[in-house]
C-alpha cells in the first residue's frame, strides 16, 4: 500500500475517507499485534507512516466539518 498524500486525499469524498480510515486502523492494529509478538520484521517503520496517514485523514475530516475550538 502506498503512502497517502494530502493532495490525493482531498479529492476523496467523506465516505471514501471513512473507508480509508477504517482500513488504515485495521492495518495498524495488525502491525501492532505483530510487533508485540516479535514477528514484525521488514515493516517495522510502517507503523509510523500508518499513524501519520490516520492523523492526516482525521485532520481533513475535521477541516471539512468546520470544527472549531
């Protein structure tokens, strides 16, 4: 799976972003469980990028809703 760029994520509609977010969360959970077991080898750095992609999607979703503090 390739990294998600903000430019391409902005082209998605809300439902696509939610689907992408749920997929990333599932992938991250699998990677974390493999990391705990000690079976994670080559993809050790992928956890960081998955977390950042999740944060990027959440930021876009918050921007679209106009959530202000």
